[in-house]
């Protein structure tokens, strides 16, 4: 079968640190490219609790781009293994099930939670994070039956969705409700990311909320807030005019191109004070902030723009950052890491974020299909990558490989 395979070595990494600055095409083409289209064997079921999926669509995530362009921190490398078939946002059809699979059947349209946690790795008892309903933050990503990997797509033993077929443990598989299209289902994983970020930093009616970045995850944060029926004010800061307009259509009350601190003054009633040197410091501001960019400057401004006792959720995955922590202690703020998906209380019991995301789409409280703006056959993967790294130029939101 055809598959997109990622691989990196230390010498290759060092060469690309130079060549990549000259032209990003070196990451995708030529002798040092990190990604290639290969013919690989079709995967077999690893066990009786596993499912084989014929992939229909697989979306390209910003974290995939960071992976291919070697922007990720080496600190996470113990929880990855290469070469691997990447891709973790997918919808497909079940074509084979193990003897102990009872939650889905051949022919079902499904999506897959990519996390390779204790249960998928055959580890018992499960770790503290898995037992608390946080399998996406498992403490044993480098142990068990398979090579290291936080999720399918960065594990050499369990391939991701940029292949014609992939396998998944039954605990990872979620049947897509009737009436939900494959084009919507492929957006389940990023919607679940945005939903989980909101559930972990839940605004109240009347709160002033700031979302930094209006890309896919920023839009999903806005959609999740509106889908949950929260009556707060939402401001989105996003430089791209195309993506600002989409954020507005997604439910944002205010969208601005720049000026996080100005937005805090105008939209959240903050008061600005000028220190002897450097950036203004604000009192008051946004109650909840979601930074989907995760760079030094956005984290710094997020802290300044947040009101006392507020929370900044760091949703974007950057590399090394630096910032002045003064607002953190001065205003008793919480800087909160966000990653993955969890099992959450929702008033009627405990449900995984994937289940809630699918329900929001099935009930039409959230619409995501229009986010899938560009699809390509796998043979045109270089075009997929070019559009994905220049989304503003192509008016792209979510790009994906379409297999059938």
C-alpha cells in the first residue's frame, strides 16, 4: 500500500537546520527530505482487540508540519520512534475486526483517537494519568508492546492515517453517528482538542475570553464554546484576514488583526500602566485566554492581558520560550498546559472528548465540514504540504489526503 513515511537522523537534522533556512522545499524534496511516499506492507491486526481501518480522509495537522520541518523540541524524542507513517486526524471504514471487538463492525464509518496509552500498549495496571481519565497524557508512552510513541503517527510500530490502511485498538475507535459525513468526521480530532482545552479552562456566562490565533485549533476553541452554549464574549486575534472572517463565522464576537493588549483594554476593560522600561502592564483584562500559537511573544502578551486570578491555556505547542513572569505572580495567574483529549464529566456521566465532539457535530451545534477546504490524492503530497504551509495565500483552513 502507499504511505507517507517520516524519518529523521541526527546528521540529517543538522543539515536541515542550514538548508531549511534557505528554502523549506528541502524538508519535502531532495536527499535530505524528512518525508517520502513509499510502498509498505498492509498492516495486520496486532491482537484480538484491534481493528483495521481503510482510511478515507486524513487531515494534515500543524504538529505534522512541525514534525516534518524538525521544529519540535528534542525533549519529546524519547516518546517517538522512526521511521513512521504519520497522520492522526482521520476518518475511514472498518474492514476487519479482532475476535474481542464488540463496539464496531465491518462497514462502520469511524474516527480514531490516536493516543497510544497503557490500554493500547497492553500495560496493567494502567498509569496514574490513564486511570484518571487522561490517556492522552499517559506516563508510559515508551513502554509496553510497541516502540515509543505518544500517538499513532509518531510510532514506528503503529502507523498513522497517511496510508491506505491502519490499525487501531478498539478503545481508540469511535463510530461516526448517522448523518455525519466523512468530511466532518475527519475534523473530530482537532475539534476534540479545542473542546478539551475549553473544558479544562471553562468560561462562565459573562466572561471575557481571548483566543490567540484563528487557525484550525483557534476556530475549534470558538466553535466548542458556542457549541456548549456558553454566553461569554469571545475575541480572536489573527493576522490573516481570511481566517479572521472564518473566526467571526464560527462565533467570535470580535476579531482583530493584532494588538492583544489593545484588545484587552477595548474588549475587556483592562487598565494600562507604563513601567520605566518595556511593555505596558495591565490590570483587569480577559478572564480566560487560549493561546493556540505558543510563542514567547504571545505567551508574554497573554499573561499581561489576563485579569487577576485568570487562566492562560497554552494550547499551541512551541519550542523554547522566554517571558517575564511578573504578571504571573502579580495577578496570581494560572498558566495551564493543554494537550490531548480526556474522559470528562458532562452531567450525565463520563464521556471521552471524541464522543462529545461527535455529538456536537451530529446535533448541528457545531459545524466543521466547511473547514475542509483542500483535499489531495496521496501522490500529490508535496502540493498538500505547500498549501498547508502557506494557508493564507491559498485561503486554506484544513487540508487532507483523500484516499476514496
